[in-house]
């Protein structure tokens, strides 16, 4: 019997939570059956030196009569979908909703984001064990494309119109939904990094809860914003303002970080963004303390167990096995100075964009 896996992976400036249910079980070994010594992980320099081994592609392009998008590859060109259409790459399929306009280099951008995330985290989008699909074909594409990428061996990227009614981007292990403005020529692509970071993690791990999921995605946003020097206004919500005030009350986290993790992981925080706030801090701490490799270690460790999204106790066990038994105590000690350093770096980074008028980006 497969477990129901709840994915809390929506991404937006308001950071409103949505949930997607799917049936998925990554491991065949039960908690009771599994006994082992924690791996002796060793972390080197913080520089990203990971290279992925070549992967033999076995998936073939879909054979379908649905309209194909004519993407020229030129960033100065644009393509407007007169009807629902799709574009198929080596390991992704882009579905474009009728009426949506995208740059000619949209496929290149998707490939670039996917490759960049793989290099950062040392994981591959190609891994997929028992993929779980949902009803996105019905919600966005009038039931079309049922014969395109039916086994979900490739990543589905949906590009739709933004209804501007509070609905937000989302992702799961088989697909990510973006709005047409998220990939425009003159805009940053931080939403694509965020949502595809979810897809990458979920294709390589068992359920690890909304706090860890959002933390990894926010870390990816911040990392690539600095690396590629673009503006990401959503990061402001995490930093202290000029008066030293935070948008998130850290007192419970500082008092008992593990208990706070349980609370944030099991509570729908809605517009209060608590699981994003805790998650971004926690993943930043993990990388700063254990190295970037720790994200893959945690994902790998999760596959050693069978549990569903309700088992926060098992998520905590995985985190401790992949890091150290005192990981939450170390987080409490790191947080005051560690997060102050982040907020200083974030404010300094964002100052370069102060002269550029940018309207708030809806996510």
C-alpha cells in the first residue's frame, strides 16, 4: 500500500501554502527492519566542485499530434501560443497555455536552471522512482497532452497565465508550474530556481516536510541571485530591516529549535510564512556548518526509511543521522550571529538595485 505524500512546495512573495497529494513510496525497507550505523560523512571545502557522471538517456520523444511550440532559441524573439502547445527537450517537456507569450530562449533557460541546480546540489533530475502525477492537464490544458511524457521520465514544466487572484506557483516530483512573467527576457528567473529546486529534491528523496522543502528552495534562490547578480525582492522578507526588526519571531526557535521545527512542520502557516522562515534559516545553517554536500546526504538518508509526511519524528531522525545528534542545539547557537550575517549580506547585495525601479513581483 502506498503512502499519501503531501507536498507543501508552493512559492510566492506572500508564500501562501498549497498542498498536492500523490501516492508514492520510495523505499521498500521499513523502520522496524532497518538498523545501521550513521555514515561517517566528511565535508571538504565549501566550493562547489561536484561533477555528475554522464547518464545514459533512455527516454524518447513523445509521438503526439498535439501542437508543438516554435521556440527559436533567440532571447530577442518571442513566441505566443495560439493554442495549447508543448516543446520537448532531452529531459524536460514545456507545456505552454493558450495565450501565453514566452521568450524564444525559454527552453535554454529551463535547461540552464536544471543543470545549475544539479551542479549545486550534486543530484540529478533523471532519477525517478514510481512517479506521481496529478490533474494539471485538466486544470490548465483542457485535458490535452495525455500521451506526452506519460511515464513522467522527463520533468514537466507548465507555463500559464497569471490569474492575479492569489493563486501561486507550485511544484511536485514530476512537474513545476510557472507563470509567463517568470521567464521573461528582462526579469530574473528566481521563481524557476525555486520551483525546480523542489522538483530536484523530490525526485531524489523521500518526504522531508514543508520546512526542509522550502528551505532548500529558498537557499537555491539566494545562491543563484548572488551568483548571477539579479534582483530577488522576495528575499527581503527574511532579513532584518534598518531598525533590526525581523518579520519572523525567532524566540521559540532560540528556546527549543527542535520543538519549533515540529510545530512549523506540522502547522499550516499561510501568509505568516513560518515554514519558509524557519526552513531558509535552517538550510543556510546546515550548508554553513556541514557543507553543501549535506543536502544530498539528507536526501540519500531519507531513502533508507519508509514513512509518510505525517512522521515529523522520522524527518528529524533522518536529519540527525545525516548530520549530528546535536544538530538542533548547534542551530540554536548559530542562529543569532549566523542570521545577522546573512541579513547584512542581503541588505548590502540589494543596495545595488535601489536605483532601479522594480514593481513587486507576484509569486
